[in-house]
């Protein structure tokens, strides 16, 4: 949660103001779209950044301010609330794209749909290859994640986190398979984008992405999220003055950047 907030490129207002271009370029890679379609993608991306700036950026600011004023002796409850607030931002951001996706995909042709399917397969293969080549370590993710927010973990903290991670439930393969199944069904729906009930079916299907998997799988995800919150709380409780000062300096950088963005866009 904290790591995601810190890595969403708000650390620099210059970068943030160009996110619409990066976002548009990302979507354009999915298929060979026409010039008109490319222009539509650019409009969607710009409108999203405008919407996020007006509706969500202040909420990111509030989260960072809450983190800066965290009760370091008993941070558990606050971490839980902050975690839910951050999840809300990501959920609303994903929901924002539902209507534009449905509208845009109504007009794509069969060749482009096949290209989108191939693009998803290539992404999956690329990620699998990277995992095999680079390995995967939860503890390394925590070390680098806390480092991004200014906290360089001590060896005793790393040892304790490793002990806590023994309770982590491995779900990567199950999650990957569920995503693959979801994408396959998504492509099938796209192939019926000229049908009269396409909008209703696609709307319901996009909503289903939030609840992938059966109850047992969701329980595993929930337990892992609680473990992540436990680890975050432990790190804050066990951090020394030097670590906390460094963390606060990092937050100040993000907050100053957000304030510049909000001021430039005249968002209250």
C-alpha cells in the first residue's frame, strides 16, 4: 500500500503532468489502432489525469499526511484505515476506466481484438521469463519497498520480517491462472462487441475483476493483506529516529510535489 503510493510518480510534478502521455502510449501498444482511435486513447488518458487530479489526488495527500502523523507506538489501527483508504483510490481509479473501455472496444475490429489477445499473452510470457531469470523474493520486495519511502531496514528487522513471512500463503500461480482465464473470457466478449447486449455483459464482466477466484482464494488474499499490515506496523514500531526522520523527509518530497500539482491545477 505505502509502496504503491510512493511509486505512482507523484514524486515529481513534471512527471505527473506527462502521465497522460505515458498512459496513452501504454494503451496504444495493445494493437495497431487507427489515427482516430489513437486520438481517442489520448483524450481518455488526459481526461483520466484531470479526473484523478480533481477527485483523488487530495485523498493521496491525506494518506501521506496520516502516515507522517502515525502513532509509532500503536500504529496497527491507523495502518488498517490507511490501507482501506489506499485501496479505495485504486478501486475508484479502475472503475473510472469501465465506461471508456466499453465505449472504445465497441468500435474495434476482429484483427485488433486478436492483436489485443496476443499482447496479453506476450505480457504474461515476459513476466514469467523475468521471474525465472531474476527470481522472486518477498523479503527483497519489502526491503526495496521500504527503501523507496526512506526506511533502510536493519538486519534485525529483516530477520523478524522473514519470520513473519513464514505465514505468507503462496498464491502467485493461482492468481496468474485466474488472470489468464479472465483475459481469455474478456477476449471472447470482445469478439461479440457488435451484439445488442455487449455493453451490459462487458460492464458486468469488468466488475468481476475485483472479485476473482472462489471464497477460499479470497480468504488467502485477505490473510496476506493482514500480514502485510502487520509487517508495516512492526517496521514503524521498531524503527529508530534516523529511519523515521528519513521516512518523513521522503513524505515531505511527495507532499510538496502534490501541493505544486494541486496549486497549478487550482484544485482545492
